[in-house]
C-alpha cells in the first residue's frame, strides 16, 4: 500500500511539472483481454532458435537476473518514481525484451562493459553515404523545423520519411521500403535496439527532451551517434529512457484516446514493444468510445506472469 501511495504521489507531481492536462479517462482494467496468448512473430522465434534456447529459458534467465540484483531493482524503483510510473511497468518491459528479442546477460556489469565498446566517434547515422544531417536538410522536412520538442520533431520526420522517401527514388537516391529507424539509425546492422532497455536510437532522440528535463542528462544530437549509443547502452541512462518511453505512452493514451493504461503493465509493455504510442492512441480513438486497447504476445506474457514479476519488487 505504501509503495502504491508513493507511486500515486510521484505521478501527481510529474503531471503538474510537465503540464499534462488532468482529465477524466476510462481506466483499462488489469489483466489480459485475450484468453490465449497472441501469436509470437516468426522473427522472434527464429532469433530464439538461432540462439539454441527457448522463450521459457530466456524468461527464466532475465527473472533470475532481476531477482538477485537488488541494486538494479533499487535503480528501477528510483527512476520509476522520478517519471511518475509504477516500477512494475519497467520490469515488464525488461522481461519482455529479454524474453522475445534478446537474451539477457548473466550480470548487470556485462552491460556496462558492452556500453564502453559503443562509445567514441566511430559510428554515424547514415545510409549509402548520405548522413542523417543531409537527409533532414532536404526541403521535404522543412515543416518539421517548427516542432516544439524532440518528440514532435522526430515523429514529424518519421512521418515525412514514410510519406516521401520510404520505398521511393528521390533526387536519384533509391530508398528502401523499410522503417526510418532501420535505414538511418542502424549503421552497422548489428540490431535495431540496444542495451539493458533495448532502446532504439531513434526512440532515444524522440525522448531526449523528456529525459533531459527529468533526469538531467544532456540532450542528444543526431550528428553525434557515439553519444546516442553511449546513452542507450549505459544501463543507468537506458533505464531513464525506458521510463520516459512508458511515461510517454501513458500520457499519449490519456490525452488522445481518453484511456488510462497506467494500471495495466501488459498494455504498457505492448506499447514498449511496438512503439509509436501517439499513432496507436489515435487508432484506438478512431475505433470509438469504450474500446479498450489489447495486449500483444509480449504484453500478454507480462500480465500472465504479473504476480511473479511483482514479487521481484
């Protein structure tokens, strides 16, 4: 009860500090809407098979990491409080990522060691010799310049990419029919998400303002890929970006769709997995009042294992 009250107080403080309008919202009840787990994508199955493991083993491994690392749990609680979210949302996202996307390292220290290998100036965000700086200087992106913050700026640029560049030939350059993050923010084709929180570099750029304001980390610059990677590979900073992502999802669903998803870790985990909470909130709103969001395979697992995961806290 004490933890619950502290979380509510943190949420209220965060709401006031960020000027997010407080309005009545339909509360999404706890638990899964689907009786059975939705299908797991083939790509996730192939990755797991290639690693000669299973989803059950990967789940057990990340739960063991969390259970024995009290310092990590303490950091999760602290950072969750700063962003006004219950820590179970962060635990759910961590467990989902390391069950379905990557295998967890045995020790948290391994993430710090790995982060050091990604620092420096050896990386740049580019495609076929065209840097991200050159791309966003093109006239198609001009309207995005008036965006009020990093989230609005980069989601605008992503929309422009999808409309004007994805799968098209522009100015003699043939662009792949693929996501913005995969084409320009995956320079060495070693995966699209990184670190303890499995953060995508584009997602980090979107959340840069929020993380800077709440956690005090310097704002990220797309022209300094090394610093972006250093931020999402460092476990402490990665947790801040994870919390910011969850906070953003909760706020977008409340503001746009009029639903409160803060009591359902399976839904926030689903959005952590799928991304684009603003777009998905508008899609939910378009389906009409009373429509509740549903968990995907990833979020379903979190709600199904909720009692075990809450025990870690």
